[in-house]
C-alpha cells in the first residue's frame, strides 16, 4: 500500500504539479500596458533584490532581469495565452542594433509609459535578443521571455552607466 501511495504522489508531481506553462510577470502595485510573458518552466525564474537600486526587486532569467521600475514586488501568474501569437511567424525580425552590442547592460523601456524600465539584459544576452512587430504589438524576445509593447513603444537603450 505504501508503494502505491508513493507511486501516485510521484505521478502527480510529474503531471499535476508541472511548472511548464505560460506565465506573466506582474507587479503587485502597478499594471503597466507592457506585458512580460515567460513560456516554459517557471523555476528558471528567480527573484533577486538590489539594495543600491531604486527599482529594488528583479525577476532574473539567464542573462536578463525583469523589473517594473517602481520598486514593487514581482509575482508570477499563470496566463492563458497562445504562445504562438508571440512568435515572429512572417513578421520581420531585427536583432539588437549594432551600437548596443558592445554595451555591458541594455535596458528595454516603454517610451509611452514615462520610459518605465521593464527589462535589463547583460552583454552576454545581446546575440539572442530579437525585436519584431506583429500586428499592433512590438515584441522583444529573449529565449523564452517575451516583452510585449504597443507597436512602436519599445526602446532598447545603453544602460551601462547604471551598472
């Protein structure tokens, strides 16, 4: 009987408690128009704090960090989203501008939302960053991370001085 219970718990842990899915990274106190969506195993995301930064809380993924730029806590919520809507398909894909490739730190900001900082990318991430327009959205994609702006709102800037 004990083996049966152990087997059932093991199967539930594999299927029922799987961490794969589509997730949105949101702030507890603000609701910006920019969506930050992660597709995959949410255990690849880790929370960190930076006592020297007014933003304070970051959600880290590989060589990037998500923040809302307002110092609020970030949480991960499950999202019912068709991830294929975020993939470029036939949309034209641009990589990072050549002058940003040498930056130690690149920031993705929302121009229409008071230059609100959304994501920081370390220099190792530049080769995997893709920017494309799809429908009425501009999407910055870094592996399984998608930052969805209104079309033309996204701006990538050299943030090396913040380092």
